[in-house]
């Protein structure tokens, strides 16, 4: 045995000890991280679980002391009674059509505006973009009263009734959303110019480059904007409440308030209706989740 062999053995032992220590530290960090994420996830799931279980409880168990998580006698008929008490199926149809129209308008217009700001140079570009960003800081509630007056006067001048219709709720979507424009603007800027230049050299115009290059490569961002627009419109309450007067035109969120009376609230029915109202959002989110991850390269080579 040479003198180098003991030294080599000590070096290997030290390296093995360091690897074991590194694995222990990594394991501890992983446990701590997953424990923290589990606590956060549990804090978000508990209210949802309470809502679902309350929708199945008899009236006497809703505010029982101590609270009961699981209903003693599940009342599945509450979900049927939701549609019998109110035209809830009509509310769903109204909300779906209104939401899809707004989502389509916001997504298409936001794509076009963001593409213009990201890829073209024109006069007053920076002031206009700064003005666009400033509008993000403006709460939507501030524009409710002026917007109502505006649409009422426009309807009077044109001789048509715009109040109690969906037009005041849909037409503003044709201006896009400043937040969505900014988000897509940042995403478009991250796409290498080589793709656009290659398409341009092959004879593609700027519109073709947008729809055949930028849109396929920006699918994760566009899906994110679409899901956000869908959720924001589906859950909108103040706008439909102000502009819609007929019960047959109500949306789901406005219809939920009809389960609350002046002196009494039917909590099981309200929770059942609320559970039904969030199902489309959950389905959309989990269906579109697989589109959030693809990169520029994977989309460009298809």
C-alpha cells in the first residue's frame, strides 16, 4: 500500500460525507417546501369543501354547534331545487353567451394592439403606451356611473334601448384590456425577430406573420389571457346588476343574490347554486392548463 492510498481513501470518505449532507439538506428543504405548500393549499381548499358540504346539509345543520363538516343526511335534491326555485339554466346560458362574446373581443383586440406596440415604431408610441398603462390603475367602479349615462344617452340619440341589454357589457370589450395588452406585449417582445424576418423573406405580410407566427408561438400567453378574461367576465357582478333589469336576462352572479332574502337566506340552496356556478371555471382551467407550459421553440417547429 502506498502513501497515496490512505489520502485517497480520506478524500473519498469526505466526498461521500458531503454528498450525504447535501442529500439531507435537500431532503429537509423539500419537506419544508411541500409542508408549506400543503398548508397554503389546505387553507384554499377548506372554504371550497365547506361550501360543498353546506350545499348538502339540512337547514338545521348549517349553523350547528359544534360545526359539522359532513352532513348527517345529504340532501342531494338541493341541486335540483336550484333550477326549480329560479330559471338558473337560463342564467347559465346568458352568462355563457355573454362571457364568450366578451372573451373573444378582449383576446382578439388585445393580440392586435400588443402586436402593434411590440413590433412597430410609430409617432407617439411611448406616450400612448404610457397612457395605456395608466388606465390599469383606474378602478373599474369609477367608470360605472359615467358609463351608464353614456350608454343611456347613446341609446336615446340612436332611438334604441341599450339599457337592459348586453351591448353595454360586450361593446367595451372591443377596446381590449390594458392588463392583457401589457402582458401580451411583454410576451411578443420575448419572441426572437428571426422568426418574423424569416416569414417576411418568404413573402408573408405583417398580418400573416401575426396570425401564423406570433399567435402559434404565443399560445401559452394567449390561453392565459383567455382564461383570465373568462373568469373575470363569468364572475362579473356589478356591471350586469346595473345594466340588466329583466330576470330572464340575469347572469349567474346576479341570480345568486336572489337566494338571499331581506330577512332570511336559504343557505343550502345558495351554496348549491354557488358550487354549480364555479364548475365551468374549474373545467376551463384544468382543460387549458396543459397549454401554459410550451416554449417558443416547441411551438415554432410544429
